[in-house]
C-alpha cells in the first residue's frame, strides 16, 4: 500500500471513530426527543429552538473556533517535534477560553430578555438564561478536545461526546418533567418546560469536561516526557495569542455567518408573519417543527460530514506543510467520496420516507409530522450541500486559506436573506420559505468552496463515482423503499393490525433496512466503489466478504 493511501486510511479511521460517535450521539439526541417532544408542547419546542439559536451564536463568538485552531496549531508544532510549544498553545487557549467564555456567559445571562425580545419571542428568555453557563463550560471543553485532535487521536473526543449526550438525554427528560411540575403559572409552562430541556444541555457539557480533564490527567506523564525531550525554543506568549487569534477569527466569522442565517430566518419569519397576522403561538410552533424535527433529523447523517471535516484538518496540515501535495489531494478525494457515499442516500431516504420517519419518532405530534415530512421532502437535499460545504471548508482551513470559508459564507448569506425575505413577504410559502433558504445557502457555499479548493490545490474531484453512481443507486434505493413501505403498511392492515403506529413503525424500519442493502448492492454493481476502495473503508473487510459472497462486484 502506498504512503498516501496509508495516511488516507488513517484519516478514515480517525474520522470514522469521531463520525461513529457523532452518529450515536445524534441518534441518542433524536431518540430522547421522542419522550421529550411528547412531554413538551409544540410551543415549548419552539422556545427551546429559539433559545438554542441565540446560545449557538454566543458559543461561536466566545469559543467556536478554538477546537479547530488548537488542533491545527498543535498538529503543526507536533509534526516538528516542538512539544513545549504544543503545551504553550494549549495553556494559552485555556486562558483565552476562560476569559471569552466567562464574559459571554455573563452577558447572555444578564441580557436574556433583550436578545429573546429582539427575535420577537420574549418567552425564550428563561431557557436562554439557563443555557448561559454552558457557554463557559463548552469553551473549556473545546480547547481540550482540540488538543487531543491535534495529537491525531479522536478517541477522547468521541468518548466525551457519548457521555455528554447520554447525560443530556437523561437530565433533559427528568428536568423537563420537574420544571413543569413546579410551575405555578399555566401561562409560563411552555417556558418552564423548555428550560428543563436546557438543563440537560448544561449537565452533559459539564460531564464531558470532567471526562476530558480525567483523560488528560491519565496521559500527562507521556506529555511531560515529550516536553523533557524537546530542545526547541519556546514561542513568546504574544506570538502564541496572535497565532490563536489569526486562526480563530476567520473560523468564528465563518461559522457565525452559518448561525446568523438561522437567527435571521427565525427573525424574518417572526416579523413578517406577525405582519401577516399569524398568531405568536402558531409561529412558535412552526419554528419548533423546523428546528426540533426537520433540522434534528438532518443532523444525524450530518454528524459524519462534521466529524470528517474535523478529522481531516490536522492530517492535511501535516501533509501540506511538508510539501506532499499528492498525499494531500488523495486525502481530500477520499474524504469527499466517503461523505457523498453516505450523504446522498440519506438525503434520498429522508425525501421518500420523511413523514413516515417523523410519525415513528414523534408519536404524539401527528398533526405536526405532516409539516415535518413536507419539509424533508423538499429540503432533504440540503444534507448533501451541507456535507460538501463542511468538508471543503475544513480543507481550505487546513490549506491556510482561513478567510475564504468566511467570505463564501458571507456572500451566500446575502443571497440567502434576499431569497427568504422575498419568499416570506410575497408568497404563501410560510415556513417552507426557510426550507428553500436552507437548501440554497449551503449550495452557494460549496460551489464557491470547490472553486477555491481547485485553485489553491490544483484539484479536480472525480465526478462519476463520487456523485453520479451514488445518486443513481440512491434513486433505485428510494423506489424500493417506497414499494416496501407501502407493501408492509397495507399488508399489516389487511392482516387486521389496526394500530397506525405499529403499521407505520414496522414498515418504516424494514423499508430502511432493505433500502440500505439495495443501495449497497447497486453501488457495487454500478462500479461506484472498487474492491480496493471498499477494503480501505471502515468495516471494509466485513462488507467486502459479503459482497464477494453475493457476487456484487461487476
């Protein structure tokens, strides 16, 4: 095996560790929404979604770029053996996180009513205030995660993410029930319920921080040994903070644009629909479906793209810094293709089975599931564009083109705001206008990112097996999913099973399983993945054995 392929396999290995954890985390996050959404009203779901949007903006401003910046800088110093500078960066970043996270947490806590009122949803102030301390916790957590990612190991991050989400799930449900019980004013029940869910977010973050600190303490003797062997000069503190700021600011601004798009969407929707005479309760409920059902479902497969985008940065930095352009290109090609092999069929699955999946997961929200299914029918394609834009942004950042993702996101935001505002004001699309914007925003970003990657890396992505074959295989899969779903659903009814939930859940589960097998078979029969590529992928040997057994290779 060539060196470039070995290094690429290491990316897939580390990326898959993080991606697997991210998927499990998002599945847990989706599953605990089932009882939680049955406990909370549609309005409470909306209040949580709105508070979380403001919290996400605050998180980005205070610390979002720190994990990426720390991992990038640590990777660059580690490859040169500058271990003392690695820990100089780590300690400086911790202090930076403590100050920035602390200040933003205090501001959000004191000004929660102001921020919620600006979005035309004043009741979101209470859950937002509960979220405020989480900002400082996540800031410190992100630095430690970035430190280990820069060491080219994703295992500590993966472990902490799993514990974080488990605690989040348990506490969110328990706290939501508790907050609803202690609420004395019926008019405040929705705000209390949403606040209970946000207590879970804080508890999960604290748990993850404790775990990361313990992992660091266990590994500290190894780190101290590395520092003693290092004879390189230690960077000046001012130089380290300058490196952090130069790396962090473009990432913050880039991601800020992403989050601002959500804030602007919600604000535009609230303001314009208020002008059209839509009641606040109805507006909040629709925002809840968009944020807590549509976006939540998309986040599960998007965890793969996020994990791959995170894992590729330290490795590409090392290859690019050493002048190994061939290996850099191979890594980019491998990660992009792996992402598309997953994102495209997931988007197709949501397109054809969106409402069925919503009816399975959100049992007591039948009236809202039709709306969620409609959002997925027209908006699932955003999954592909977000996956591409996330990975290509990570590549550009690894190539030291930190400003480009920010510029591209800003350009896309300008187009996005015009489209969404016009659709809300001059059409009857309502909440579906946000779906259109959610598709066009990442589309513009990934187009601009691709142009820049091609220019700075002299890189052309292979199209046929990366995009074409997975798309055709996904169409075949989608047709099979619809046929299987209808056959099982109607068959159960004919057999006398009169429970819609049982019929729908069984039909959905089996159609997804059969559809997945059909996609895998079609992908191999259409030569979308070679035998060598399959062996290089996570769980590749197992899939290769089954493929050989059933003669799936052409």
